[in-house]
C-alpha cells in the first residue's frame, strides 16, 4: 500500500470515529440544564431542542407529542366538537392557591365545560422572557402537567417564543382547547325563561382578591387563596341531574358574577333578581373588598360557575353540585323575572333593591 493510500485510510478511520462520536451524542436524550431562559431558547436550534425535548416533552408525554410536528392528532369522535382559546398574562406568576400554569389549563378547560363539552385536548403556546429562571419555568410546567392530568386533557401540540428582557413579565401563556359536546347538553344563552332558578357553585371573589393581595400593593393581610379548578366534574354532574332542565352555564371569570348575569339577561331579554344575603362570600374576601371599595359580585373567579335551571330541575341540580368536590357550598341565589328587561337587580339585606351592573373598567388588571 502506498503512502497516499495509508494517509487516506487513516483519514477515513478518523472521520468514521468522529462521526461515531457525533452519532452517539445525538442519540442521547436532550437535557435541559440552563439556569435561565436566553434568546437562543426561542431561535429554533439546539437550545430550543433542549427546552422542548428535555423539559416539555417529558412533562406532557403522550403519543401526539412524540411526532414533534407542528400539529397533534386527536382521535376521531362522533358528535359535535367545541373549540376555545384563551391567553394568560397574570401577575405575579404564582399566587396563593394557584399559578399561571394552572390557570392556563383550567381556564380553557372550563370554557369548554361551560359550553357543555367534555375537554379532550389542548395546545400550549408559551412566550418566555429572556432571563426567566429555569426553576420558575420548571415549576410552571409541572403545574400545567398536573392540572392537565386532573382535568383529563392531553396537551397535543405547542409553540415556544422568547422575547427580550423586560417584555413579558416572565411568561405569557396561550391555550387552545377542543372538547366533545355532551349529548345531554342543550345549552344556550338565549334559553332563559321567567321562573328559571339561578345557582352558584361556590363562594365568590377569592381569585381576584388573592391576586391583588399577592402583589403587595396594599397593606392588607388575609388568608385568601385562588379558587382555580377544573369545572367539568361539576358540569357533568349537572347534566346528569338536570338534563334538559339545564338552560345555560357560565364560568364567572373576569367581571365576576355580575358580568355573567348581565350578559345572560341581555341575551335572553329577561330580568334577574339576586338575593344578596344568599351569595356566599368568605369573610376575608368580604373584608378586603370592603376596604378596597370593591363589590364581590364584580371580582373575578376561576373555579365558580353560574347555572340557570328550569324550576323543576333546580333542586336536583343544586344537590348534584354539592356532591362534587369544590361545590359543597353551592347555593340558589336568585331567579329569572320578566321586568325590567335586560337588567340584574340585587335585593339587599335592608329590604331594598339596587342595580347590579357590569364594570366599566377593570379594578383588578392582569388577574388571568
């Protein structure tokens, strides 16, 4: 063998060894070890791959995500699908009783549930701020995974973007969801009739006040925790107990119970009478709201729904809600009337009435 041939053989051997090392390295599972998010994590290269394959895929593991495509598959179902999407910009990211990750899962699952659809699958869009600590990201991802499991939904696709430091308060999230409309659900905001009963699944105002106090902007201390939870178990129980008597459902998020009732009153062309004394408000929430000059009826919730039920189904519906975790304090708060059309009135503890209107602005911004 000539000298040139020897050198060529040596070069080939060296190249094969290098390729073998690269192949072995690439064959190993990606690990996410970075202490903070950098712009590289949103650039689509190796840093992005380490974030997705080292953190997100293990947390949300399922066959749809294993494809690593731009879309995930949801098994074909017979029936009507419901679609919903929502974005979350809450500040701070973590607060007593919950976090932005839980809100993102529960919020979209609840939008589907209150449309009478069993939540099936979600997509997850994350906008991360450069400099976000990886420990914070890990905590939020774990919270999302736990909330998705509790809600019985699968995260089938997602997207990650990174923006410059100071542009996103750490993290913004968007979730889109698909659910299967339950055959028992014949819900419509225009279905209300005079005599229908108004049910509330639990105490109000906890989420909005928990966020406000967590910001430390007021010298107030109270043991208030967000009520964030998945509402499908409650909806499922209502559908089973009230069936065709269930007129409409709404989760009372931004704008609180006041906004929900006003929207329904206008949509159906009816009036609503609410008994103030019947509306459950925990003492700490009531006290904080009083000091801040806020009406608990207008404060956001993340685990409370309003149900309008025909009189003949109201008792069974109320009992069904009370038998679901988180609904033990469900209560009848009022009923649908004919006049004044499109308005909500509250019967006060002093025997008078006041108009319960929607907020003009938002006294508690960035609460979801």
